[in-house]
């Protein structure tokens, strides 16, 4: 092997047991280090050598991820980095087009280890050239011809992977061709899924058709009130921020009215800027239907802890998580006032047994001691801790966590 291969490939390959989460994560970091070395060598290394090492590293990385617990996604991200580098390296090395197409077809249709990764033919267009792309399209057509009639439901077909791969290629080739009708046909399909409409918008953005992208993102936003439409709404507003900033405020107001929450209110608040007072009353009144959202918005976005505190009480807030956030924010205003909140949260935490519950309760009690230190509430907090120790005297792990937190 070359010196570059000697530096890169041993960090990609391993015989270690990667079904252990920690071992997989550690090896994933090694893989990223290897790719850093590879990328750093590009300006000063023969392109043919860069391609050879990249190609071998990619093949090895796919074998690695096939037998790893990659719950954290570290190894998968390394594989994607190599998949992004591979077509660029192939173009720089001027790889033989026929050989490259053979590999692309095998990767997508014959390798059982990689059915969760896709190749992007758009990225390979510079390496294949016009003649190569035509040959690649012919090879795809040959695969489709062998499959027979297209099934009504791809997932019920014995060739679901092949049909998925062909459909993916059709989408990307439509983008490569800047073919508006083909993009709509391959991405929007029958227009029965909001995510497909957003996919169409993203494809149009990719080819610089911004007006079409905005139009299709709005269609996805209007589709229904589901999570896909909500995601599309944020994408729609993002497009407007970049390309039609004058329309952003109205869009953010539209999204808030359709999906009122602390998050959509925060985005509206940011878009409103100096005109925020015009929307404040409507937003506060709307969020009152969801006390947790109303309190979090007042606390985290408006930065008004007193207002958030009053809302929590007037709206009968019943979310422990939000009360915890509020206590943390309001303690700067009145540290003694939040002590009953902390006490209730401790008592709720101890309803369930378990080390994590005990640890969180102990930390909160330690916080209460800090807040009450030097006040007439200090003795009451220590008395509460003593009562809890007595009540839960048969929970040795609780006693241990209280001791570790330095509680009396």
C-alpha cells in the first residue's frame, strides 16, 4: 500500500466487536480521523491515489457498519463523507467511465450490505460526462425492463429495493436535467403526501427555480395540519427569509395561527422585530389555551419571568417540566418564592423508585438549600430533607444519592 493508504485504511478497518455501543462510537471517531487525513492529502497527492484509497475506504466502511451498533450515527456519517468524496475523486482521477458505471450498478443493485445508502447520479455527472451519463441511463433502463410491470405498491413487490433505487435515480436525473415536468412527476407523485410536495420544493431549489420552490413548499404547508406540513412550513418560511424577506412576517403569522405553540410564536417574534407589539396580544391570547406553551414563550422568548410566573398561576400550569424551567428562571427574581415549586417537583420525582429519580431529587434539594441559605426558610428545607429520609428509609439508594449531594 501507499503511505496514504497506510495512514487511512487501518483507521477504517477493524476486527473489533462493534456491537458494543461504546466500541462502535470509538471506531467511528477513528474513521472520521482517517477521512480528515484523506481530505487533507487531496491538494498534494496524485488524484489516482486519492481515488484508490477513497474507493477502498468506502468498501471497508460499508463492511464495518454492517456489523456495528451505530445508534449514534457516527459510523454512518463517516460512510456518507466517503460517499460524497468518491464521485469527486473519480472525476479528478478521470476514472474509466465503463468501470465506474459497473461499480455504480453493482453498488446499488447487487450489494446487500448497502441498501440504506444511495448514490447520487448528479454528483457522478462530472466523472461520467455526457456519453457516460447516457450509458448509465441505458443500464438503468435495462434493470427496469427485467423487473416486468411496475407494481401498484412497491413495498409489496419482491423487487422493492430495485424499484426504490430506480425511483431515486429518476428523481435525481430529473434534477440533473432541470426538467420541471419530470421533477414534479418523480417527486410529487400522486400528491397525496405532504413530504413529497416538500421534496419537490427542495428539488426546485436545487436547480435555482426559487419561485417554484416557494410555491411547492407552500402547497406542502397547506396540505393538512400534520407534522409533515409543519416541517414544510418551516422550510417555506426559510425560503422566504432568503429570497423574499418582505413576505416572512405574514408567513410566520400564518404558521403560528395554524400551529400555535411556543416554537412558532418564537419564530413569529423574531420575524416581527420592531413590529412585535402589533402581534403580542393575539399571540398571548392564543397560547393561553396551552399553558405550557404560554409560559415557555414568556420565559424563554420574551425574557419576562414575572409575566411567565403570573401566567403559570393564572392558567393553572400542570407541567412539571415547564414548572422546572420557570423555577430556574424566576429564582433570580424571588428565590424564596420558587421553593414550594421545587418541593412539589421533588415529591413528584420520588413517586417512582430508581437511581435516576433519586439523583434528580437530591440535586433539586441541594438547590433548595442554596436558595434558602441565610433566610428564615433554611430550617424548613432541612426539615423537609429529614422528613424525606425518614419516609423513604427503606430505599438505601435514595439515602446514598442524598449523601452524595451533601444533604443533611
